[in-house]
């Protein structure tokens, strides 16, 4: 373990001293777990399987805290072990969704009906691997669609929006007011999004979890509906940029293409595992994330409709976001 390098990195990140000490101790323990297994070579080669093994120990001990997982991610990033870094990001991905879904469903249908849906189903702990997440999703969706009407299911799921707080999108309102109308707001939004992709391509940094190359940038440029959405009348047609766009564009197998398109950690593995099937209605959670910037910009609730979904066999995920009548 490069303790000095890690400490220097954490200091630059302005992590408090007590958290630095705890982070170093956690990485030392992670290293000791790796060293105890002859099959493992240490921190330099640690990736998803090693992280999953270690985090399962933390879950059992109930020490699977945000700070502990963040320490693993930070060490991976600091040491340029992207396999380790991305493995922890995968465990973080959508971690708040079950808790927020529990809350939103209660708000929509009341505690009694919410409890009926969740009866016998435990909320997955932080650090649950992607291979285990679809079991929860299938159980919840089967119960929700049996107990709650379709419109309410879609509404509740679209309100989850990955569990991010409302403040996450607050800057969109200022951008819209500065632009003065939908078309100029969208044009500025798209220009900034393309420039951001180009920056990641040029400096080799990750766009969330993925590498960006020339092919990805040019493909997004050719698809105005991708990433930011395209306006047609009073509808924004929004197609999600694939979860792993580089691999998506290179892939020829239909199933793998769908897998690389899907962003949802709570359902993506079902595309490869035919034993579990999650209702595509769950994709309204992704639709809610797509419409949130528009709701923040216009300062009102909007309707979203799923058009395409990797869970229902499409090779991309797309939504319609309905703008209010008379909006400029």
C-alpha cells in the first residue's frame, strides 16, 4: 500500500484527518484480506471480484458505510487502478433507489399499501453487488404491479429519479431563465454536453463510468435525441447515451448491445441472465431522471412516457417528456 501517496491525495481532497486515518486503516485491512488468498496479487490488480468479496465482509459486520466504500474508490482512483475504482462505483450505483422508492410509494398510496408491497422484502444493504440487485427489483415490481395501478406505478418510479435530491438540478432553472425560451435553453444544454464529452475524450478522464473516444462523440453529435433530447413540438424525445457507449457502438450481438445500453444497476444483469425477468415498467425510474432537469428548468411537474427500453428488447432506452402547453 502506498500510504504516503494516499494520504497526500486525501489531504488535497480536504478529507478530515480522522477520516484519513480511518481510510488508511480500511485499505490496510483490504490489502490484508487480499494477501490472505494465494490467488490474489494485491491492490494493484484488485477489481470487482476482490471488492465484492471484501465488501461482503463489511456488510456482514455492518460496517458497509458510505465512508468505507468511498475510501476504496478513492484509493483506486489515487493509484490509477480504474478496475478497483469502477468496481466500487458499481456498488454505489443507484444505492439510494430502494430507500427512496419505499418513501415515494408510501407518499403515493399510503403506509398500509406500501407495507403490503414491501412485506417480506428487505431493503438491500449498501454494497450489494449488481448480480444480486435484480432479485430485489423483480420481487418489488411483481408486488407493485399486483397491488398498485399502472399509472401510479409509473408515477412513483419516475419520482425516484435515482434517489438524487431536488437541489441536484436547481441550476437548470437559472439556465432556462437566462436562455429565455425552450429552444435556446436546449441549444445551450446540447452545446455544453458535447463540449463535456469532448473534454473527457481529450484528457482521457471518465464520463461517469465510461471512456469517451472519437466514435462516441461523433455518434452523439449525429443523434440530437441522445444525451440532451430533441424537441418536436411540445415533446422532448430523449434517448439515453448508452451506459458503455464505446462498447455499445462496437458490439454486434443484440443481447450484449442491450446490456451495454442499459444504465440500471438494479436490472441490467437480467439482460444476460434469462432466469430473472424484471418488468420494463421499472424503467420509468430512468425516465424520471431524464425529465428532472426539464421539471427544474420549467419549475413544474411534467409527464414522461417510455418509448424504448433495453428490458423489453429494444437496443436503446428512450422517453418522451411532455412540455406544458404554451411554453416558449
